[in-house]
């Protein structure tokens, strides 16, 4: 072949930037946080009750920002809906709009149902602009009865059950996209969706531990030690599975020693030596593995356990980000003709720079902060009558639970603003 | 769960939500129907009519043979050069308007042709015809890059300019201190 007949180069640089690293990172947090909430709502892991609502709202907040990195990367936000208006049935990417929308819808409805007791109570008791917001959120249903509570419990469990496979599909699909690119030996493996999914669960649990411990610290309250220990236990198991799968995949490639292994081994030992070897494996996997082993010891001092669990979770979050980086950027660093490498330096500014990435990662936290202002993420800041979320026996309620919320628009404003506990002791109107 | 509750007033809120979801879905389906362009999907996931529209546009490709009709000297200059494989428009732009003007000028004595413009070194800039003594044009092929065959002439710019003792290291036309464009010698 006459090389001078072609215009080179064919691999001038990387096309998928840090924004495409952030996208699976954020959707991973979404899916992982949802799985934690489902462990409580579906599998009745009561020990996770302190974080059940936080997990659900975290999932919603991160999901609401999941498309931002894609919009920043693709430009032309005015074309965003084309993926749903004129989808290409033969492209896996075309599934994104529908999967994402379905999951977002499910999350919104489930969050609404979970917080409905609070919404109804505040719609009936608050006045002014805040009251208007809650009245809009109540969608005209401003009574809570035992029957409606039963229906809510049933619907929440149903949505949580349906949400587990949808959350898995949402994130497994991201791994599928990479795994299906057969021209890239670093991506093209059937294990990719599974690895992405398990690492999503890892990042979701770790993110929740960090958020829960951080928010408790900010509020000046002690985290629930049993809850943190249980999450550490789940995190440890998920981390072991995720890292094992990653190592199995790598070991498989090395053992096969196909034509691509020469360039892949150089990629790992030279170009990804820090981000893969040091950050992903040593700092992000080995250290949390040991720290979590300490944290899950039953008789460990709760403060030490929380510190170990929190630190391990922070490191795991770094590990998962490094994993996304190594997959997305690493897969573009080498020539597809296996002839060499390109360099990628993330710019500070610009639409796909470090500052933009930091803003994108901060926005879900800002949304979480706003959600915390709007709805009670903590058990002690919500109406006590709305504590039970399981069917069957009700927990310590001085009056029939429905009575607490049977406050109608005719309730005098002065009475509406009274503390909820006071309303609990007065008969319903 | 008592299933009778589903159809009682206790489930009113669920029916409201269900109605909103169904209404939203219906609006989406209706809206999509309005937004999908005609002929979309007839031959695949694209507008079939786009094929005819594209085919009806005049070709913007000006081949070397068209250029060399007038610029025969350049053809001779490149005859033995490795650059004979590089098409004119790669370094000088599409030249479509230029060719149209040249064809008119050939039929109309006295008609002038717009002179070529100075290129700004940005490949996103659309200029019909430009003169190019810009390093960017050379480096798009000759800068050391992944995927090049070993025999292809590649340079590390900084090292090469230092080795050759270039006078204007940062100059855009620094390559032309030693090299010609059409003839690759030396």
C-alpha cells in the first residue's frame, strides 16, 4: 500500500473528553444510590432506614444533572430531544432518551409518594408562597388516611421493585455502549456492562456514606452507627466483586495476549501508570478494602468506624472516577492501528475543562441542598406520624395516623401553623 | 394490600398521577408526530427526501485536473514530487467560486478574477481560495503523530526548527525558509 496516497493522521487526539468521563460517573451514583434505597423499600433492610430517603433524593438530584455533561460535550442543546423524536433503532445510543426518561419519571413519582405525608401536612399548614409550593406539589390530594397510606406503601414498593431493573439497565447500558465498540480492544468486552453496573453500586453506596456522614457532621448529630456499618459491609462486598471483575478482565486480556496486548500493556504501564496502577488499584481499591475490613468489625468504636468508613468511601469515589477515566480516556490514548499513543491534558477553562466539570459535579449537590430545604431528608425533621413506611403494624402513633393529616382548607390559619405534634393530639376536622 | 383500596377515594392521588403521566405521554406522542419530518424512516433512520436535496446541490469538489488546466506550471513543478498525491484543495481551499470566475473570465475577455486571500491558519475558516505559507498546513500531515507509517516524513516541530537553525522559530511561514510547497525538495 502506498502510504503517500492517504492523508494522515487517523488518530489525532481524543474525542471523548472529561465530560464523557463524568457522565457514567454521575449515572453510576444515580443507580447505586437507588439500589440502596431499594434495599430498604423492597428488601426491608431496616438498618438502612436513616439513609433511605436521602438515597432516593440523592438519586433524583444526580439524575436531574446526568445529561449536563452530554449537553456540554455535544453542543447544540436545541437538538437534545432529537434522540427521542427521530431515534435510530439500530443505534444503542438511541435508547438513552427513553431509558433516562423512564427512570427519571419513576424517581419523581417515587420521591413524591415517599414525601407525600410531609407535602400534604405542609400544604395544609403552611401559608404564603411556601404553602403554595406544597399545595402545587400535593396535586390536589390533601388528605392522608390509613387507606391512602397503605396504597402509598404498596405503590412505593412496586416502583422500587420496577426501579431496580431500570436503574441497572440505565447504567448497564452505558457499559454496553463501550463494550459494543469492537474496534477498541480496551472497551470491547462483554464484561463491560457488568463492570460498569457493579462499580455504579459501589460508587452509589460510597457516595451515600460520604453524604450521610458529612451531613450528620454538618448538622452536629451522630451518624447512626449501625446504618454506617451496614453500608460499609455492603460497600466492601460490592467493592470486592467490582475489583475482582476488573482484574479478571485484565487478566483475561493478558493471558490471551492477542495482537492488542502489546499496546495495552504499554498503555497500562506507561500512560495510565498513575491513574490505573496507583490511584485505581492501590489508593482506590486496596486501601478502602483494608479500611472497610476495619470499619465492619462489630465492636469497633463508632467514631473510629465512621472515620474509617467515611475515608474508605471517599477513596472509593476516587477509585470509581479513576476507573471511568481509565476506560473512557485510556481507550482513546492509543492508536487503533496499535502504532502509538496520543496525549490528553484536560484544559482548565472551556466547555469541557476542569472548572466546567467541577461545576457539573457540584450542581447535584446544590440540588440536594435545595431538596433538603424543601423536604425533610432526616427522620427527626418530618412529621412524626409519617414515620412508618411499611405496611402492617404501625409505629407508636398517639392517634390514628390518618387523623394527623385530615386537616382541610377550612382549618383556621392560626391552627395550621401549630406544631405537628400539637395537631396530632387534637381531633381531626 | 386490600385491592378495593385502589378504586376508593384513598387512591385518588394515584389516579391523579396516573392521569398526569398518561397526559404527558400523550402530549409527547402527539408532539413527536408533529416534529418528525416528512419522509423520515422511509429508507432508514433519516429523511429520504434529504438524498434528493443533497444530490441536487452542485458539486463543491474541484479536482486537480480543473486547477491544472490553468496552473500547468504547478503541475510540472509537482510532477516528480511526493506532493503530487496531495490535492490542491487540501492546501488552498475548495476554490469553487474561483473556478466559476475563471471559467467566466475565459469566455469574457477583460473580466477579472478575485485574488486569493490570506489564510488565518484556522481550518474552520471558510475561504474559497487562499494562499498558504502557513506552518499549520504543513504540520497537519508532517507533525509527528500516531498512525503515520515509519517512512512518512514526520517532525517534532521544536526539535526540527532548532536542528535546522530556523530564523523565525515562531513565524507562521517558517517552513518556507527551507522548503517549497509544491516541490518537496530538499
